[in-house]
C-alpha cells in the first residue's frame, strides 16, 4: 500500500491502492504506444521546450509542491522549497544545453563520413526513494526525457502524493498522457516491469541491497541500469584548514534533510593537532540548530521520515556505544508523537561498530582523530561505500593530491558534497555505478549509434 503518513505526528492521512499486475500491463501498453506514436516523432528542440515549461510550472507552484514534500517525509519546509528550486534549475540547464549534448559527433576516419548519433531507446524505469522525492525523480527523468525516452516512476510507498503531483505536472506541460507515468507497484511486481520490451533501462536510487536486487533483474533481462546507492562520505579536516568555516559547513553537510542524505558528511576525519578546537566548534554549531515543526520556516532539524528509521538509528548508536564508542554529544529520539532525533556525536570508533561499518542515515556524526594525512586517506577509503568526500585545507594543491587518492565518485575541496546539473554524479564500490546529470548522465540512456558512409 502507498500512504501519506505525517512523520511529525505519525498520523495516516491518505492511502492509495497498489496496482494490480493487469493495471501495470495497461500502463506499460500506454507507454509503448506513446513512445512509438508520439515521442519517436519529436526532436530535442521540442523536448527542450517541454522541459523549460516544466521548470516554469515548478517555480509557479513551488510552495504547494514543497508543502507536499514536508507533509510526506518531514523535511523542513525551507529545505523543501530549495529542493523544488533545484529541480527548476535542473530543467533550465537541460532545456538550454541538453540538445547540444545530443548533437551527432563527427569522427575523422578514412571513410567518406563517420559519425556518432544519440537515439532514444524506449522507456526508462526510475525506482526512487523518499528523501528527495522531487529531486531524485527529476535527476533521472529530465535527462532521459530529453533523450527521447518515456518515463516510468516507481516511487517510495510513503511519498505517493509527491509522485502524483509530478505526474500531473509533466502531463500538463507536455499535453500528453503516457510520457511520464507513476506506477504504484509492489516490490514483487518490479520484475515484470523490467522484463517488458518497452523498458530498456532502469535507474535506481536507494540502498545497496535494493541496488543489488535491481541490478540482478536488469542483468537477467540484458538491460542497462544506473545505480545511485548509499554513502558514508568522509569529511577530512586537515591541520591547516579554516576551522570555523569547516565546522559551519560540516554541520550543514551532516544535518541537511535531518541527516537523511546519501551524500551527507557522515564520517568526520580530523587531524589531531586541531581536533579539540574543531570539536568545540562543531558543538557550538549544533547548539544553534532549531529543532521543531517541519512547516516552520525557522526549523533546521525536524523529524526522520518513519518510526522504524528513527529506531534503527538509535539502535546503531546504542550498539556502537556498547562496543566502546565515546559519546561526545548526547542525543537521540525525543519523546512525543513524531520522529524527532536530537543530534549525536561519537568518537573512538573501531571496525565492528555500526558507526564505523554502516551508513548512519540521520543526524549522527562519527568522528575520527588522525595523526597525519596518510591515516586520513586510509580511514576515508576503509568503507564499502564510495559516493563522495570533502577535504578541508588551505593548501589546495595538497588537497587535490589527496583527492586523487580517495575512492569516491566526487570530491569537494573546502565545500560540502552536492549534486549539480552541470556535473556528473554517481559513486563507486557499493555506492553504485553509472552517472546521472551533465552530458555523461544524458548519454546513459541513449543508443550511442555509429554511422559510417564508405
């Protein structure tokens, strides 16, 4: 079942039935018909105009969409508005630049003509999570649509109204049913969707366990997939860093979206020479965060998306402490009807502790004190994940040399890790494979076709 449950009160507000297998097949039939009879006759200029209009409508209805995000998954309203604005920026960027990425590319050979063209493949299925219900759907859908593909979105069960709002938005901007469809499909029905001939690619954002399952299904069907999975990003602070800036940005990087972000700064790796001062600065920054109502524009931290996520995070913290972790800042679940979780900071972490080995999806800082940059690199890379990393140092050349040694899909120097429409986004190791956004992202789900004229 798909349901809107307000995480600030855990009150169920609205439910939506799961599609039957027959209803799924009907939606897939419509998708195939729309692709063959409509999308294949469009060009990138036409599709760019659609995407520009989608961006305009996002901005025009930003508050309504942001309210839905906050209602369904509990993000502070100010951050929900920022999510909608980022989606609109994504639309503007691809509307202005995407067609150029798809222009045929001439290759110089001994033949009369040799070139590469980029053609649509059919439909792309997006299996998307709840933590950025608009942004993560847009991140896969807009480049794939610009490439000429139909879009199928299987959302997380707790953000159904956000998904339906996107469905209506695309339909209104394009003026056609079937280009973008929401599928309220059960997990056990995903295989039949992937196996359908119209579906030629799958994009998943979620856990590494979900990624492994979907990759197996896509592989069995010989279909392309792009996986953006979990992360346990390192945030390295060297002895020559601007500590005030690093602490201020670091707390933002960890606590944004209540800490429920794949690219959040989860592991703070701090040089021993400045560790005491940096910890004090972190505590000052954390103390300034306002915990409260998600719909209050002044709120910095609100609620975790579900009770089970709150309880799981609390259990990870408790087990780490039982195994010897030191608590630098007390926190955890707050009493009341919602899923509030006060920030926690842990140190003295060792392998075998959840705070060392696992992704902590919530407002918990895992802090490591190191003696030199070699030790910092070793700890940063000692993770099954490799999504992003940040390095703080006033010696940029030194930081860039470290960046070259980190096992991550993105490294930000003197800033926090963020996705940007202009830059390819994705990870390595158990953080997934393939790239979204930028020119690399738009070419993940097209047929890169070589044409030669002798």
